[in-house]
């Protein structure tokens, strides 16, 4: 079952020079990059992307962080791409992420966890539309 997912290398990942490492893992896994862009989000786009977290206590921090510098947004395509990328990324909390995963290898703090990947087909469709309107 081929599907698409929206992946971000967040500003911490870009600043730390981890874009190449993330792309290498994605390509090695066999997922296909079908769109990719370096951009800095404005607050409105960030709030739209993270709308499901609007009521969380860390929402302000999340928006400040994701708009703090350039990120790399990409659409990946492949067999069960959503779950495949989330497995590559590891647990949201990097302390719990298994070594060998992106977060397990590169992060410690939950707010600065290097990558984002859509968590469901509905989220993927919504997030892809925010980052790449009219492309798919
Ligand atoms: P992400 O997959 O981008 O989706 C929502 C993000 O919120 C998540 O990764 C974390 O980076 C962030 N997040 C989750 N919990 C917290 C928290 N307690 N404090 C700060 N950020 C958080």
C-alpha cells in the first residue's frame, strides 16, 4: 500500500547539520522523496501545522521553536510510508527513542527532537496541503 507522509527536519536538525543524515536514512530505507523545500515558517503556518496541539501547555514554545530558523519540509512516498518514517524517527521523547533511530541517535529533549512525521493518513493529507499546496 503506497502512501505519502509529510516529514520535517526541524530547525534544530538543520542548525546541527543533520539534514544529510536524515536523507540518507530515508533513502536507505527505500522511501522516495517526491517534494522537498528549505523554508522558514511564519507563525500562522506553524499554528496551522500544529493545530491539534493548540490547547497544550507547550503550544507557544512549539510555535516559537518551529519558526526559529529554516527547516526542511519533504513529502515521502512508499509502502506504508507514514509508519515506516515514524519507525525511523523513533519515539517522540528522545530519551525513550531506541538507539539506531534518528531521535535515539541525535536528541535528548522532547521539544528539540530533530524531525516530525505525520501520524496518520488524515494528518498526512492535511499537512501536505499546508506545506505543498497544489502539488499533489
Ligand atoms: P512532533 O512530532 O513535531 O509533534 C508535536 C511536537 O510537540 C512533538 O514532536 C514534540 O517536539 C513537541 N512536544 C511534545 N511534548 C512536548 C512537551 N512536553 N514540551 C515541549 N514540546 C513537546
